[in-house]
């Protein structure tokens, strides 16, 4: 059984270890593209009225994460979309993203933005499947950064734009 819930301060170490392990193992060339200050205390960093950090937990182990941070009063920034490698392909990322989008809808965001490198193919595919559209691509020597946007509608209609 899996549960998706808001992060608790006692989850901080496990969340940090999960994200740092995935970044180290899978996204070496893109590590410089992402700030890490939010990982010092994600429960506190994502505690604003229009922010949330969600975890997927299975048998006491955090297996996935997703976060929403207010980018502007009408736009949310989708961050920290991670699922442990051995749990991918089971719909957990989809469940996390749906919960995050419901939160955005409930907080009256009009748009949700995601920035991911070309190395983050599964996260990019997940977002595109949930109705995000490519807005921009920025190329560097080490990677390409994709900017995806979703215009929000009723969260029960994940495919609407």
C-alpha cells in the first residue's frame, strides 16, 4: 500500500538522501542546473500557504517526491519530481503529480511551470502526459533545459490545457 502525504520534518533526511542519490546516480551533468538550498529543510522551505512538498511512502520508506513552490500569485513552480528507480513504472509519479496539480487548482493557480533537463526524460514524459506543453528550450554545453507549462482547469480533467 502506498500513501501520498505532505512532508513532515522527520522526513527531511530521508527525502534529502533520496533526491541526492538520484541526482548523483542519474543526473551528474545536470546537477549544476538546480539549486539545493531547499533540501536543507524541505518541510520548512515548502511550508508557505501556496507551497507543498508531497512524499509517496510505502512501508515506511519514502519512494517518491514532488513539490510546488509559488513562482508568482498565479503561477506555481513544479519541483523535485523524483521516484526511486525500483518503483518507477507503477504509476507512483503520476499519483504524485495529480496530487500536486489538485493542490495548485485548490490554491487558484492558473499555470504550473516545470523546468527539466534532457536527462530527466521520465519526468518530462510524465508532465507531457498530464497536459503540460513545451514553452522553451535552453541549450548549454552540458544539457538542454526544457520549460514546460500547464494551464490549469478542473483537476479531474488531467488532459485539459
